[in-house]
C-alpha cells in the first residue's frame, strides 16, 4: 500500500480552508483561465503594509490533508499540481501533488479563485510563482522566467501539453525537434497573453524584500522586457540590448513586437495591413527578425518569410534576420550585431577584460551544455536538411 494512504485523513479539519495552487501550476492555471494582466485585479504589494497582510501558511491554512477532492475538481490542471502547505507539516509528494512550504506574509487579495473549480481553490499570482521558481536558478534563467510571464510564450513541462492544446489560438513546439508528446523533454507554447508586466514584478518584489527569491528576481529584471514572443527573442534581447555591465552589448533599444502599418505596395506582398517586427528602430528604418523553427521552418513559412522581407524593402526598411544557430555562435552573433550597429549609425565598443568575462558568464548561463545532443548545421546544405527534416516531422504528425 502506498505510504501516503497510511497517514490519517484530516479532510474535516480543513473544510473551510482553501487549497492554494502555487509555483508553475499557478502559471498553468492562469493561462487556462485566460487571466492575462488586463483581467487581473490590481496589485496589492505596494500598500502601506510593506510586508503584506496575510500569512498564507497559517491563516489561509494551505493544504494539510490527504483528501484530493478539491484538486480532483481542478480537472484542467496537469499533474502533479503544485500547492502551498503549512511550514511544519503537510502531505508528502505524490503523482497528484507537489507540496511547497511558504512562510512569507502574502496579501490575501493577490490570490485568484480558480474558475471552474471549487471556491476552495485559489491561485497564487505570477509574481509569487516567480519568487518560488527563482530560488535555485541563476540570474539569466530567472530573467528567462520573467520574460515568459511578461511575454506571449511559455516553456512548459510535457505533462502540461494537453492542457495548453485547449487554449485557443496557441501553438506548440516540442523539444527536441522530431519528438512526440510522449518523448519530448519540454515544449514551448506561443500565442498566449502576458500574465504580468515588468513594472508589476518590480513593485511586488520591492514590497516584499525579505521574501525568499526577491533579491534574485530583482537582480534579473534588467534583463527582462515586456512583450517578447519567443525564447529566441528573449536570448537576443539579453545578449544585445541590455546594459554592458551585465555582459550585453548595450545596442540602442528597439521597439519590441509593435504593430507597423504597411503601405499599399507593401501590402501586396504581406497580404495584411500591419506587420509586427520582432525588433524595430523607427529612426533608422531598420528591423531585426528572429527566425525560429516553428514559424519559419516549414516550406510555407519560408515563403512567408520571403514575402515579409519584400514588404520591408517596399517600405524602405532594412530587415536583418537571426536564426538560433547564429545566436548560439558567439562569432556569428557578433558579426550580425556589428552589421546591425552599422545600419543604426553606431558601433560596438571594444570591451575590457572585465566586460569579456561578464559576457562569457552571460553566454555560459544562457547556453549551458545540452542534455540532448543536437549538432548545429555548419553549412547551408546542413541547414536546409534540418528544415526538410522538420517539415517532414510536421507532415508525419499531421500538424
């Protein structure tokens, strides 16, 4: 008999106390509820009571029972569900739930009722999820988490793929390429709405400076920006447009994923009224596009990319492109950034030894050794072969 069933059932002791869904499960719940930043209640972290006004693990009770009935009603959430438990006890990890101890005082009004479930199920805000997820990560990976929550994509666990397939207008890319839902290591979901903003995250952590993870999140905020739409955009932003003291190149800040109205001639190619450049400098009439596999790897997408570039030219805009192999290669990336700097009428200063060490640290944290070998193509033939293999895998999967 499993160990967890031998412990006393204490459901009756917590009938009036809600389950608090936290950590990555709260992000999944908010996405399922389509609780984007515009629909969320106002942040409470900046009220005069600086350290919050509600102890989640005591007054709220969290979950100190083996009774799964409350979570069984949260059928839309992938398992295991991450929940808050009292600091002095609570259930052991099971396939159903993953408990987390949390002692910090948190405003009750920040907790959001889970639609479609029991009133006993409350969802922690994304800012609290960041604090919990950040505890064991370095600055670059914390910045990556922030960029997901303030942007329009999420990197998710395989168990969450069926959940995210139910969200309208989203698309999913599996990693590594060619894997299935049963064999993939992770997946990236595109086309979601931001759950929060950089400013809300900043207000939250400054209102709770002693919370575990606050200093890590605040230290990562200079590498984050609202509205990034893919991991490749996030990597490019951190490597190119942030402060040089962080190891970035400090290039002029672009507009990010803003709508650009097209001229009649440009609309002939794009077949739409507006285009959304990944990065755009209006003064220099320069755009930078990051070409990932999901939206640019199929034969149809390659044609669309070609027409997009023609639309840019019709408007007198210089469009540069970056692929994942170029971003991962320091030499190729620097060559592309020097070209971009030239079009912007600036230059990249020669770095000091201290800058080079900081930059190498940034890249090492961003691109650690891969768990799954995936050689990058070194020739055009190799790159096209990967494109063909990816298109074949999509056709085979019926996507």
